[in-house]
C-alpha cells in the first residue's frame, strides 16, 4: 500500500482521509498546533483509526512544504470566514448576542444590588 492510498485527493485544497469525511487539516492541526499525540487524536475522532492518524502525520513529513502551504491556506480561509461572519452575522447570531447582553445586564444589576460579602 502506498502512503497516498490512505487519502482521497478531492481538490488541491481538500484532502480527506479515505473512508471518512475528515480532512488531513483536522488531524494535523491537532498534532501540530495542539500538540496532541496520535493516540489522543484517534480517541478524539472515532471515525479514524490510529493507522490513519499515523499515515496522515507521515504524509505531512514526506510532503512538509506542500502540506504547510495547504494548512496555512486552510487557517487563512478560516480567519476570513470568521471575519465575514463577524461583519455579517446571521439573524440567529444577532438574537443570541442580544440574549447574552440581556443576561449580562441583568446579572450586573443583581450584582450591584448585593452588598459586597453578603451571601
């Protein structure tokens, strides 16, 4: 079995672990940025076998420059999408923010009415 046989190369920016919907970025983010062990990653993602996790990490080391570019693009895309969501929140998000602000205001008012140290 070749290392590439562990993956489905759907597009230049979409490499999935074969037989799953999990992208290599998921495993590699956990491994590189969260310092998770392969065993911890396999436990966190039950759709993956430990062999698949190790294959993904090995693929990274064999293609480090290309995969680092892939990951940097993935992280930049995520940052752009979060910024877009912040600029144009959905109606549901606006409602949640409103509810949170009402809760915090009510909590603050209640806290101001309670004397310090009074329980």
